[in-house]
C-alpha cells in the first residue's frame, strides 16, 4: 500500500495518525456518515468475505464505505475498541487492536483481534484493509 510521495497529496505523519484516530472514533460513535467522509472519492478496499454477514467486500466509493459500516452495525454492534499499537510510515498506517461487539441476532458478545491498514492521500483514506478473525465472526453470526 503505497501512495505517491511528494507533491500536495502527501500527508505528514501526525496527519495520518489523526486520520486513523478519527476513523476509529467515528466508527466507535456509530457515525457511519462521518466515517464515509474520511474516504477518498475512489477507494482501494479489501476485507475478507465472511459467510453469513451482509457487509460488502467490494467497496469503491464513500457511499459504499457507509454501506459497509451500516451492514457491519446491523450484524455486530461495536461496543468498544482496544488499540495495541499504531505504526505510521509516511502516508501508510497500520492499527492493531481488539474489537468488542455484540451480535445483533443473539445478543452474544464477541471480541476479536484486528489489524487495519490504511493509506492516506490528500487528507483522505485512499486504501483500506481490515484483517479480522473471520472464523470467529462466522461462528458467532451462524443461526443455530
């Protein structure tokens, strides 16, 4: 994940850190519209497919970003985020932590580790990758 260096699109380390912090804060606040505004008009996106969840894996625009976070919320209510570390290198950042959720269909709690990688350009998130425990999520949402 490398955005072009130099020019007016490059962000300072502190700007990238602040962008990641805003993303997590707005996600935790359940403000999907504000989350989507952090993303560029065209996004390179990757999330693993999870059986039994409605969120899209093909996301390209801020509107689709909002759809992802709305669908995530319809399945897993985010009840907390614990962060373990943030690594920033130029316009790239990787945040590691644990998501704490409640499964909407059953009320069961589910916590799982995650890594979120972003690349920023011109003050917005241009690339987003979310790595999570898809097996734990699939098991938690499976209707028994």
